[in-house]
């Protein structure tokens, strides 16, 4: 927070008075407690609608419960679960972070509050290097990550919108919709919330939704390459989606956090490579998977100047208000690291990191196919989506069985929505030796 010098002086004066200042004490009524057992504030009812805990902490809870019961297995645990990077930040990119920190130790280069929208040089670098001029730098908002930006977008959209999500999908789209009060309660039979349009993504439709056949939504969330299915949408698929959104007046929120994993020709890394996207789309992205910044926190959101609300107000204008009101900008240190990511050496280091994880994905995909399972993803994405045989039961049952027999942590598909039931997601972000060992254990127990 920003304080005036007068405020600081007042605080200091009050602090020096406290030793000799005794506040007036209200008498406590006999027979009554001097404090309440709880506050008098009503809970936000929308949080009561949320089904259980957020997926990934729940995975951690079950893993910890297993280790409490089986402490001798602690050294055998291998995680193919949460998509957290494990390889160290490459040398040149790390140097950018170190340089950013060192600048704060010198009077000549020290910097305090920066622009809430991000450093101008970084915004320009994102627009020119990653988007090849398809967007302008003033359409880029530099942030602390795509997940945070999804909630900021929800705050901007408000409580009255209807959202459409892929089923299965990244849980944040649904959970933030519930928190914002956009939904009714969850149906215990379908495990779906009222007032959300669930777009089925199955092996039969290539894990890409047929939005045109479903009820209209105000906001459509689409992730490609997809988490959890690993499916990367083609340009034709994306342009069809754009056309439907334009016809219906929907805003498309495109999550491109896994874009650097795309290696296939003709598969867009950005929605703005597609015709008509500037009239309907917002894109969120992150350096987390690009450069191992999961713990560093740096991302961005692109909102075209031509995208407007129904009344003609630029969407970018309202998002800028959210940013300037509730965000003080990404860390100066981290943004300096972002600059290093996007020069020639940094981009080469990112390519090497992505190649490493894609090789892990290939090992996992080959292993599960070799066992005899139907496997999806793992080509232009770091996730393997495995169809489970009925004999293994539900996806949570398979999760528990694999953990108990192999000490390998996976993610049950049901955690990504009802459409994920019957599948298991494997992450390629583990170290190579762990991936090889996990493959050996899975072959032994599942073949």
C-alpha cells in the first residue's frame, strides 16, 4: 500500500503513546461470554456450493494420507500428477532474474511500483516475439499467471453471465464461476452445476466441443493444447468456434498455457492466428510451462482493442480497471526474467526444456499403449489421457489402486468434471529417471 509521510508520522506518534494509554474498558455482563465463538458475518453462500476441496490439494491430501499409513513408502513416491515443472530454470533465463534482483540493490537502477499493465518493454517483446505482430503491445496485460487472470476475468464479467466449459476441463473455470455466484447448485446425479453449459469432449469428437449444438453461453472457455486431454485444436476447429461465438455474441476465453508444446505444423499456438478472433476472443497465457516459472509467477492476458461488450464498452477498458484497482503489477524481478525468456538465447533454452518434457510424454504414452490401453494426448501436450478398462472401476478407484501398488501418483479424470470419469491423466513434468521408473512399475502391475 502507498502511505503519505503524514500517515507514517501519525502511526509513529500513536505507537509512542501506547505505553501510557489505557483504553476505556466496557464492563462485561455477568453470565455472558466476553467474546463470541464466531463472527456475526454471514458466509458467502456461493462457497457452500463448491463440491469438496479444489482438485490438486485433494490429490496432495490423499497422497499424504497414504504416506501416513505407509511411511516406509516415502522414498518410493513418484508424482505423475500435478503439472508442476521439475527442471531448473535455464542459465540465461535465470541470469535475467538475478539481474532483475541486483538492480534493486543500486540507487541508479532501483525501481518501485511499476505499471499495473506490465513493463512496456516486456509487453512489446511478448507482442513481437510470441505473436509476430498479430497483436499490439497495449493489448497485453502482464500478470502473475493465467490462473489468477481467469479469476480477474470472472470478476470483470460479474454474476449474471452464463459460462460454457469443456467437459472435462481445468477445474478453475467451473470453480470460479461458482464462487462468483453465476451458478446454481451441483446436481448430485450428473455432478454438473446449474447455469453452466457443459460441452462434451470425448474421443468420438476428438475432445473438441460442438458448441453450435449446445445452448448459448455468454463466456466460452477453451483450452488448447487441452488440460487434461492433451488434445490440440486445429485451425479449422478454432475458426469454426470463432464463427459460432461471433454469431451468438459470445466471448471466447482461450487458455494457451501449453502453447509451447505444439510441434505439429498447422496447429495454432494462439487464437489470434485464426481469422475473426480479434472480434470475439481473449487469450490467457503463462511463462510457467515455458521456462519453469511455476514458482516464479509470470503470465499475460491479451484483450484486443476491438472486443467490446453489448453496450459498446471496450472489454480491455474494464479489465484495465480490475488490474489497476486490485493488482500492483508483476514483480520487477520476475519481469526482468521474462525479458530474458524472449530473447534469442532464452527462446532456445525454452525449446530445450519443452523437448525434454515431450520426450517424457512419449515414454508415458508408449508405455500405456504397450500395456494395451487407449491413450490420447502426449504429442503436442505434456499430458497423457488414458482410457481405463472397466475392471479398474472409476477413476478415483484406479488412482488409489495405482498409488497403493506402484506408489505412482496420477490424477483421476473425474477430477476435471463428469466427462473425465473413466480416464486417468498422467503428467510428463517429472524428472526423466522418475518417468522411466514409473513406466517400469506401471508395466509390471497393469500389464
